[in-house]
C-alpha cells in the first residue's frame, strides 16, 4: 500500500492509468453479541470527495468509521483504501498502517502538549516534519497559536488543531465523527464553513458522520443515508432531498407528508393538486401487483400555498412560528394532514378554512408501497 496517502491508479488493457476510488466498502458485515450492526454495507468514496454518512443514532455510522479506520474487524466483506484491501477474510491491516486520519467529537488533543507538538505527534522527527507542521497549521489558520496549550483554545480552535493533526501525515482518507457536536449553534455554523473550505483546499477524500440533516446538506458532495446498518440511498444533496428513493429517506431529510393519490388518465390526483404520471408507468406497477392500494404522493411544506377561503378543502389545526416563516398544519377532508410553509405575514388562526394547492413549479412525487415510483 502507498504510504504517502496519494491517489492510487491501475492500468487498463491499453496501459492507460485509471484512478481508483479513495475508499470502497463491499458487502461489509459486523455484529456484536449476535446482533447485526452493519449488514451488507456498500460504499464508494471517490478521490477528493466529501461523503456524509447520515442517519439516526444507532444506525451504524460510527461502527462504519471504526471498520474503515481498523479499530474493528468486519465479520464479512472487504474494505479497500486507494485500491488496496485493508480488511478482508484472514487479512486486516493495523490502523497505523492504513493512512487514515480521524477527528473525533471532542478533538482529543493531548493536554500536556502544545498545539505544534499535538500536530507533529506521529510525524518524523526531522526538519521536513517541522515544515509539514507549519504547513497544516497555516492551512487551518492556527499558525499564530503554535505554542499555545489546549486549555488556552476555544472549542472551534480545538477542532481546527485536531483537523491539522489528522491532515499532517497526508492521509489517503480522512474520517470525521460528528466533530462539531460539542460546539454551540452559532460557533458550529462558522466552524463547519471553515472546515469545509479546509477540506476542499487540501483535496482530501473525506467521510463525515452526522445525524444533523442541515449539516449533511451543507457539507456533503454526496450523502449516504443509513438505516439499520445499511445504506438506503446515496446521492447529491439536491437529489436526496428532492428525489428520495424511499419513504424513510423522505421523512428523515427535511419535512415530508404523504397523502393518497388516484389515477385520472395520465395524472395522479390528490386533495391538494395533481401531477403527471403516464398511464404506462401506472400500468407497469399494476401489472406487477405493486399498487395494492398503497399509491401516495410526497409533498413538502415549501411546495404548498394556502389562503383563507370558506370553500377551502382544508382547516388549520396548528401554527408554528418559525421567525421569518409560519408552519401551518392543515387537516384535509380525508383525515390526512399536510404542512404549509408561509411568510410570517400570512397569519391564520386555528380553525380557519383554507384552500391548499401546489406552488408554481412544484410537483408531487409518487410513491408505491413506500418506494419512489
């Protein structure tokens, strides 16, 4: 395995070099006390990419990081870094030989070492090691704090130093395990902007773990949504949000409501509007027994408009003040409910009759048996 963390390449039949992924997990399985935690995990991280692992607590995100880092051995499957197998049946490369950097939630700096000494920990005790320390401290904007002790730093500065220490050996893959979770919200927002810029400038291939949806949408080139030890969907943030593959992904990323739909020609019709869905597509599902009364559409609050109307099909049941916006819960005749996100200037009291409809340019996403159609 290469020891400088630089991208590996293989040659095709014509002798041309082809870049290999920075990281691959192929069918990885891991359990504890007979209970599966990771169940057939497949992941591909491209060179220079930031991938966010997103999921609720207990879905296997941190265990996945530990398997990549080498702190845990998989029960089955394979982990490859820059094309080299680091975990497979009968073979597991120790963590220190994987060229993987890791930043944990608390930063975990050595309290008795200065910033400079923390960053240099594990680097060669040579002049070139000292030069690398200054290089990464400059990259994270901490060069003026080189001789400070950890207790003299703020929370955000702690994480910058931890990031510099992880980057110093030029890792092939960098792992970040909810590194901003201990920061207050305002500082967290600024630090993640700074860290994303650092990651892009360093061009390091990164796996970033979080359960924060907003953070995932901001940080990731791609997002891998996890549930029960497996990946539900991988895609660009816009794709994950606007085109979720399953009901789980739709409800986990942002706010989503599901209401019944029925067919009229080439359209799916609902209580709040209709969307085009060719008869051919409908017939395909019907022929395969897929409809089975489970035809629904997904609608997000920003897709809907509503206005007061005595003849309206909806009734306001709840109002949530969100600063510049009001989030209204509206009950429909079927007994189902949708949420509408409106400007703070649109004020409706509970019990108001409203007409609900789609905003211009928005569509309803059809789902059959909890999967996007």
